[in-house]
């Protein structure tokens, strides 16, 4: 099993969710996040005063899946979240040792 974490632009969430649904991903966790990478934020004007916005709004998607789905999921996220502009985000693939469904006690692949 692997955990795929993707940090994307918020307005791309629906497209990414649809792309994942099309390849058979049934569940995911979405968290609102703030952060910056190479883009290092930007400046804005508020009531005549300029200020720096260091942390930009992002969405973090987390999915635990069978190893067999990882490559297709990563491709789906890449294609759906791509705008070609700075700040499109990142995808991380992390090994998962075990998963347990709290309600039934199922373990491993049966739990996801």
C-alpha cells in the first residue's frame, strides 16, 4: 500500500476528484492548507498599504491505495491539476505499513 499526498491549487480540486473517481479511487481526504514553494508568495494592496502574502491557499489531498493504482493515480492528479503556471503543486508517494478499519477491524488492503 502507498499513500499519495498532493498539494494543489484549490480551484483544481473538483477536476482532480473527478479524475481520481474515473480510475476507481473511492475515498480521499481533503484538507485546506496554506504554504509556498518557489513562488514565495506575492504582495497585495489593502487600503493603500502594500503587504506580503507569504502563505498561499492550497488544498492537500491524501489517498491510501493499492500499489497497483499508484501510477495511474499520480498521472490522473498531474493531468487534472496542471495549469502550466508556477504553484501547480507537488505529489508525494509514501509507503504505508498497515491500515485498520476502525468499525470492523479489517486490516491491510481490505481496510481501504
